[in-house]
């Protein structure tokens, strides 16, 4: 189980510098840790705690609130099949069973080659496009059994690599904010005047 690598530690320092308090960088750092190892390791959570001035328990408590963070190894491709009401009525459960047969694993399992972890998930907010699924949180809509077979074949043949990064990687281009180009966010105790939005709202109320 790994701490952040030297390169990712440099990225972490850049991320932390964007915030008035180190603790505010906790979630972006968790994503960085998951990108590194494919899941969030215990050692990485300890490292994030050190970097943000928090405790490992606080880090895990925050991370465990979000479904996207995994705490154990998963396949390079996480296949989430929705079986909530809209998808259920339009064949989501049948699609899940077909995926289990196709992949040779039950929901929650990972294929022997380590490529695909299958998950039965709650609503993924594409109810008008049911039945739907996600691969590493990239959507597929109105999926048939044949569509799923094609998707699995494409994943195993590497034909989706341009569209779908391996699990843990959110984007292909990392955000970078040059020095002096930040939003000028300050810690609350450093503020000496009301926020701009508050002054604007008060002015609008006075005008009405």
C-alpha cells in the first residue's frame, strides 16, 4: 500500500496551494491517490491526513461518504449497471444478469484477468435513457445485451482506451493554475470586507 509518489506529492502541493486551508484540498487529494493506485490505500489516507493537517479517521470518514472512492483493488474498468426503478422496468436487472453470465462473475466481483469489476448500483441519473450503465463513470445509454457484449469485447481488445481511462483517472488533462492566476480565495479570518456577492445582493434589495 503506497503513499503518494514524489511526482504526485508535487501535484498535491500545487493542489493544496489553491486553498486557504489545507483541509479544503482533501477530496482532490483523495482523487489523486486513487488515480495513482486505482483505489485509495490506507497508507495514502495517512499521507493525505499528514498533508492536510487532519487525522486518518477524518480522511476515511470523508472518502467513505462518496461512492466513487474505493478502498480495495478493483478492475481497470469498473462496470456499473443501474437497477433502480426506471432501469429496472426497462431491463436493467436482466442486463445485470447477462453481464454476470458474460463476465463469469457476480455483481461485486472482478474478472480473473483483472480488467473488469461488475457492480449493481443505484440510480446514476440517466433515467430517460434506461437501461443505462457506466464504465469508469462514462455513460452508455439504452444498453442492450448485444451492446454490452460489444462493450466488453472492445474493453478487452483495448479499443476503448482513447475514450475511457483506467479506473481512478478522472481526466486526461490535469488542471493547472499559474501563480497569480487563482481566484484570490482567502481564509475567513483574513477577510476585511463583505463578500462581493453579499454586497451585490444588498444593493439589489435596496433598489427594489
